[in-house]
C-alpha cells in the first residue's frame, strides 16, 4: 500500500519535473507567498513573545508616571535602595536608556546603562558568546552588545561604534533567552549618565525581579504606593505589559500585517488550485488512459493530489527557507518609544509554514483531483 | 461444456444508450456476440456504427445499459468501479488509434504503468517491461520519450503497454489508422504473431479491408447490429 503510494507520488513528481516551465512558475508564486507569510509570522511571533505574559515571568519595570519615552522618564537613582526593601523583591537594577531614535523605526539602537558590577547578578541568564566580560567591567566606554544588534551592525569585540552621540567600544557579544537583551548594548551606568545631559543620579527606569510570578502584582502595587507622594511618582508594570503599552502603535501596525499573511495564504491556495486545475484540464485524455490500463479513479486522483502537495511543499520550503535565511542574515529590530522588538526567525515557524503549505496544496488540489477521478473514461477518451 | 470454456467474450442482447440532451442515442442494439479464446476478430462498419462503443464495453471502460456481458469468465456488470479497474490491468490490453502514450514518460515508463499498482518488486517490473519491449522490437528505444519516436514505434510501445500485464484479450481501435503502409504492416504483423504464437485473443476495429484480412473472422457492424462474414 505504502510502496504503491510512493510509486504514484514518483509519477506525480515526474509530471512536475518534466513540465519545467509550468512548475518553476508555480513554485516561484508559491515561494513568494510563503516568503511573505513567514516574514509576517515572524513579526507576529516575535511580538507575541515580547508582549504576552507567561507563567514564569518575574520582571517588573518601574517607569516615571505618565511618561512613555526614555528621554522623558527620569527617576532618581536612589529609589533603588527603597525598592530593594519591599518584600518579594529579589533583585533590582537601575537602568539609564538612551536611544538613537525615539519614534517608530526599523533601525533602533538602544543603550542600557547599568551598574557594571551588578549586571551578572541581576541577569545571570546572559551569556558571553564572544569577547570577555572582565574587559567590559574595567573599561569605562565598554559595551556588551546583543548578538542581534551585533549581526545587524557587523560588530565584533574591539570595534568602536557610535550612535545617539554615544561612542563605545565593543567588549563582548551577549546572548540571552530574553529577546530584548539581544538587541541592545549594555554600558556602564555612570558612563551613559555623563554622556547624556541629565547627568549623574538620574535613571530612566528600574527593572525589578520578584521571587515568583504571583508577586508581580502585589510588588508593583507596593512600589507605586511607596513613591506616590514623591515628586517623581512611578508606574510599575510587568515587563511585557510595559512593552505592550509603550509600543502600542507598533503593535497595532504589526497586528495589521496579520491580514497580509492571510492574503498570502489565500494567494498560495488560489495559485496551487489554479495550477493543478489547469493540469487536470490538460490531462483529461491522459488520465482516462491511466484508468484504461488499470488505475482506479482513486489512484488518478491521488496523483493529482500529490502534485498539489509537492508544489506546496517545495514552494514553501523555498519561500519560508529564504525568509528565515534573510532574517538571520539581516536581522530587523522594530523600535518605538525606545522599546525594541527584534524579528527573530524560529525553526518552528519554518516547519509550520511548510506544514501549512502542504495542507494548502492538498486543499487546493482536492477539487481538481475529484474532477480527474470522476470523469467517465469513454467521455474523456473522445476529447 | 468444453465449448463453454472456450468462449472468452459473451455478449447477450447487449445494448448501450447515450443520453445527449433530451435525445437518446443507441449505438448498440441487442447485440449477441461470442468470441472464442485465441480468436482474432476484425470489426468493420461505417462511421458511427458502434464499433468503438462495443470495444469499450468489452474492455470494461464503459458499462452496458442492458444485456449480459461476460469477459474472461467475469460478469463485468457485477464489478465495482475500483475492481473493474484492477480487472482491466490483467485481463485486457487496449490499443488506441492515436497511441495515447503519456508524453512526459519514456517508453519504459509508459509500459511500466499497468504494473505500477501490482505487488511486484522494482526488479520484477523492470524485467517484464524490458522483455515486453523486446517482444515489440523496441529494446533499443527504452529510454526515449514519445516525441523521439516515429508513429509506428509509438504504436508498438502502446502495444507493449497493452501486453505487459499479460492479458488474455487485446482490443485495438483502428491501430493502423494513423500509420503509413510500412508501419501499419509492422503493427499488423506484430498482432498476427501475438495471436498465432502467444495465443492472445484479439478484437480489432479497422476500416482497412487489407488489415481485416489478417483476422480469423470479420464482422460487420451496421447501426448497432452485426452482419457476419467469414474471414480469410
Ligand atoms: N459518450 C458518448 N456520448 C454520446 N454519444 C456517444 C458517446 N459515445 C458514442 N456516441 C455515439 O454513438 C454512436 C456510435 O459511436 P462509436 O464511436 O461507437 O462509432 P464508431 O463505429 O466507432 O465510429 P468511427 O468509425 O467513426 O470511430 C455515434 O453516433 C456516437 O455519436
Ligand atoms: Mg470508433
């Protein structure tokens, strides 16, 4: 049974391979559609990963109330000790954020100034993939650059680069399970404070790690209550909610691309359906001959179905593969109001894309296959 | 009893109607026909007399409207579409006037088609295809595509395809209708040797009296009815 199916699939493959022009044109169309679809899915997926709360999340962001841009959110650095005393807080780190572009942009460079001796304690998940952490500790203008940013800018340890009026030297490339870390550059807090016009003692935000995710809301409430009557009141939210809020416009924009993805899927469906239907129309007599020599109608239908599936499979393999390769080679980072969302391609997206196209190919060729297998043999032979 | 076993095709009051719009066409009208095992039968008759229709019924690719039809001991009206298809693969080989080879498949692959759904190993299939192509004299054209073959060669590939499943019955619808004299003679010679040396039962439709002379018996169809005439 399996062997026979394989033989029929081989027959379908011969039909495709030996009608080169037709097949290549169809594959190009399917690949374009699936390229678009995979790119859109990567956006959606990256956005979702950055903004959707997960059970294991334990990070809070403390921002200046009613401020949405790192240029305008200013908090006194000494809040740190106050926050540390609140029950449920495991770790806290003051962060000064400087971005080269506060508006919506595709090429955002974000500097995060942190007390250099505390980064490892606050974020033990950050790994150095190139260069040396120790070097960064001792070098005032040193930077630890997220791997995505490094790829995008072609940076290696020892390189100097400048953005937003800040000039740094790359000491190490970092990789973190949190996508945010991979698209920023970590620098010394004092260095960044001096480089900006706000000066020492002023930070943009505090990142707080709580003991358990149940602590997120009570701790956030406690922090805001503590500073309510200060001159710089705070608003504290889980990191992902914070991102979802500050990058709201961006999220709307990316949300809209969902429709582009749907359009791409429908285009692929139509394209394969049309191609396979034309194939079947052009092979009426041939299919009748197959039935005459002993192919049951189901076998003829199966060959047609295989052609649709193979078109979907290879077209999407090419399209999704190119999209993934492109995003690896040229990583994009969406930014708005100083928040960045990196487009991180994912093997599961590739697999899903190919799986979807396989399904589309099958769906699109169901009707042509049915047409091919139901047509009475003698009628087809007379055409 | 012996007589019963020697009959390969048995048609009794075989009738076929086609509905065309609100008109009904009846290309075959209560036709009775017995064909013995090993017989070489030529069917002649004017255009539209129902020759192809009769061939299609006997080959199991069309179903009768009324009457009885038994081929190779099997009542064809009792088989489902799927079983009829598998029956065809092993009991009847169909040879068309226009060869009807699959253009994207080589001679070898075309001949292999009827075996594709059998439980044969790749090697067994290859041996059978090769020996059948050798039988029709085309073992040196095995990997040629139909467009690289002459009409006569194409028809011989088509005959190999009809033969490869070892059917007892071959039906041919004007097999030489599209060939020049020389190629036609080669095909007719091949059919004759298949009948004489391999004992195949052959039903051949032809317009060419010369071609019909090769047969054991010639039948004339006229408006869906038979007029018999002994062959040479
Ligand atoms: N599928 C069909 N639908 C409708 N009418 C049909 C069909 N098949 C055959 N006919 C009609 O039945 C009659 C006999 O057709 P058939 O093809 O059997 O003739 P034939 O003897 O083979 O003729 P020719 O020598 O021209 O090939 C014709 O009038 C034809 O129009
Ligand atoms: Mg005819």
